[in-house]
């Protein structure tokens, strides 16, 4: 029950990131660069607090020396592209593109490293890619091309960040360090976009919630949940995130649940599930 509760809370947090971002950016409560900066800064503060509490209890090592600048750069690219993409596309389509790009990146890296895939994995990869192509191809209800490209870039960056963190011996501490290292990059982006800066109190609150709760706290809950999940379970349960985002977009944001989104969502998630389950049989 403890693992189930932690997992559910973490997945809701992941989905909330997309919804909070759209809630802040769609009505232009603040600009994308400022949202990115507030999210990363508040996430860094939340994670550093969690790590500090653990260190005080002698359950976590200090942050110094953990993480890397390359991982922080990948984290920053993900967060920035994620924010600017949601200026142009809906929450549901964005989550599908993000999740599909993450899985494609990780599978492509496995192939580059010499992994040998079985037919279910190849089939799943082809099905998922086909679903992504169908989702973004021109036509009625297709996502904005620039927004789709930005979200795919965010997915590639998050996939790279995840791959770099696979061997981390202290994942929570490394994440806190990476968030802290990403702060000056985010502030530099805000400085570069200062001419278009606009901030409202509600927008800032949404960005803080995204960084401190949906990013910082949710990541901490996910790490705690992983101890009670198998690798296959951890991969499969994440398939629910785009579904949660699409549902939340309809209920909370009034977004349309188009036939294309439903059909392509089923195709993409089905392909990813087939690829993940096939990979675990190796």
C-alpha cells in the first residue's frame, strides 16, 4: 500500500507539471522564460531542503560533488523547450509527444550501445513512431508544428537526462545538484528574454507549484516508490501519465478531446508498452 500510494502521488505530480504549465501560459499569466526560471529555482530549493533534512538525519550525503553540468544542461533544455512548447500546443498532445520522444530516445541509445532487440520491441517502436507521425502530420486538429518540434526536443533532452542518471548511486542528491546547476542557465534565459517578461501573482504561484511540488517533491516520491517496484512495473505505470494529462486538460482546461488525439494516444502508448515489455524479456 505504501508503494502504491507513493507511485500514484508521483505520477499525479508528473501529470500536474503539464497542466500547471498550460494553466500559467495559456492565459499569458507569465512568459515561458520566467516560468522556466521559477520552476527550476523552486525545484532546486525544494530538493535541497529534502536532501538537507536527510543529511541531518544521516540518511543522505551532501550535494557537493554530485550531479554534472552536462546533466544540468539537459535538464535546462528540457524545461525551457517544455515551457515554450506549451505556448503553442495543448496539454494532452504535448504529453504524448514528450513521452513518445523520451522512449524513442532511450531505445535509440540502447541500439547505439549494441542492444539487440526482439521482434516485440521492434514492433512496439515502429507502432509508437507511427502514432507520433500520425499525430503531428499536417491536417485538421494537428498540433502546431513549432510547438510539436519544441516538445519533441524537450523529450529528447529528458531522455538524455534520464540516461545520464541511470547509474547514479545517489539519484536524489544528484537531482538536487543538477537542479541547482541549472539555475544560472535558467536565469540567463530570462535575462535574454527580458524584453518580453511579464509576471502575475497567479502565474508565479503556478510556476512555484510546478517546480517545488510537481517537480521537486514528485521526484522525491518517485525515488521512494522505486524501491518497491520492479523495472517493468516502473516503466509500465508511467504509461498512465499522458492519459492523466489528456483527461486533466479536458476537465480543468476545457481542451478538446479530438478523435486524432484519442486514436494516436492509444497507438503511441500501445507501442511503447509493447517495446518496454519486450525489452524486459531480454
